[in-house]
C-alpha cells in the first residue's frame, strides 16, 4: 500500500478533527500524518511490540489501532489523545484505511494477475488456483487491444485511457512497455470486429484530438478464457507489426482482418526469397520502374479492369495495354490473367515484407 495514498486520506480528514492523526508501517515508522514533522520518525521497534495483544493500545499520550486484520498486521493508525474522542476517531480512521487498503490490494492483485497471464509469466497449471486467490471471474469473453504511442508526451496516456474505461472490475489497463499500453476488455459474446475497431478509433481520436498524441492500435481475437489471454495479446502485437508493413496508412489493425499479410508474416524469410526467385526467374522485379509499379497498383485496385484503370490513370487504353505487355515480357506474368495477377500481387507483398527487415519486427 502506498504511503502516498494513506497520506492523501489523512490530510482529507484533517479538516474534520483537531487531533493529530497518522499511520505507521510494520517497522513502526510514521509514513503518513497530519503533522508533517512526524513523518519518518519511529514510535517503536515493530508493530507487535507496539500493539501487544490488543487491537487498541495507548502509549505516550497516543491511541493506536490496527488497520485491517491482526493476523497480517502491516499498518497501525494513531490519534493524539487517550480519551473517548481519540478512541472513536481512531476507529473511524482504521475502518476507512482498512477498506481502502483492501480495495487497493485486490485491484492491483487482479491487475498483476492479468498482466502475468497475458505475458505468460505464470504457468498454465497455476492460473486457475491464482484466479481464485484474487477472486478473478473467468469464463467471460475478453479481448486485448494494444495501444502503441507514436509520440513522446508529458500527458499520462495511461491515465487518459483509464478514464475512458472506468469499470476497473471488468476492464484492465496495463503498461507493457515504454510506448505500449494494453487494454484487456470484457466484451459481449456477440461483439463483432467492426465494433472493436470503432472502440479503438475512439481511443485514437481522444489521444489525438484532445492531447495531440498519435497512436496505432492492434486488436487480438476475442477469447473465452483467461488462459487464452496471451494468444489475444500476441495477435494484437502481430496486427500492429503487419500493419507497419502492408497498411502504413491505417491506425487500427485487427488480427482477424489482416488477410494475406498475416500469412506472409508467418513465413520464413528463406522461403520468401525462394518464392521471389521462382516468380521472377525471367526478369528481376527491380527492373520495373516507379511508373510501371504505380500502374500495376492501380490495375489491382480496379479489379484488373483495363478500361477503368486507364480512365483513372488518365491514359489511353492502348498505353495501359502496352505497359502490361512490357511487364509480361520482363517477368513472364500476364496480369490480365487472374492466376498470374494473384501470383504477382503476393510477390509484391513478399518483396515489401523482406524490404522491411523482418528480423527487426
């Protein structure tokens, strides 16, 4: 329990009592107090000596009371005075701090548990037992949404995202790196990818429009059990990495909508190189100039329709046919034929993937 949190509560109660109140830790050192000069001072050797066998004790003009259970005694609150008022104030203080401590411990125990499961820092065989210890409700559909910040900012992005998802019993905001924040969100069984993408857009828009912080988001698959949370997290990571290569203009990438890019990402680089050598054995793809590659891109975007592509490029139909014939002579692939076009399209993506230096992804 943070002494800063105890100090915040103690200072708020200062306006409602004229008594000096505070908290000591397990070493009997004052860690929070309305009298700031007392913070850091020792009031005894340890809590057991201080409290003896009772929950309330009076020593040197102060009334001390255990915060929480004596079984696991970690903190004791104190009030100046030995009268009935001091005993009553110490009781109110002990109950308030005890409830706050219990809530805080449970909250962060759950967050640490979810983080450890997500990062595979806990054995699968221990997940069930640990979930019972922290009273974590399993069996609800959840998804990992990974937010990667692209800008350094003085604004605490973690706090911003947490404010968007205030239900801390269902949604967990977890720092997983200097620039990565994971949202583990409980969702309805009927939720669709488009709904998750809409949610991700709201996060990006809030960070960008209100705090001038750019971000990209990767969305994993919805999983039914906490045991599969690590898979959803890895998928969210893959979504971002694949998006960096094949969809640089997009800021929201869903693992389930990555298409061929996801397939290429999982291929060994040696296999990718062999594939390019096989496809372009009649001529190197590097022999194609920028204008030709741009023509190919537009031809694919217009579903291999020569007339529509020539109109979009503002060139004569015969000019486009000539360019396509040039490609056929160089590579042996006729892009007007569907099978050849598919091979060429995949080859361009593989080439782009290799150019991105996959070892660094």
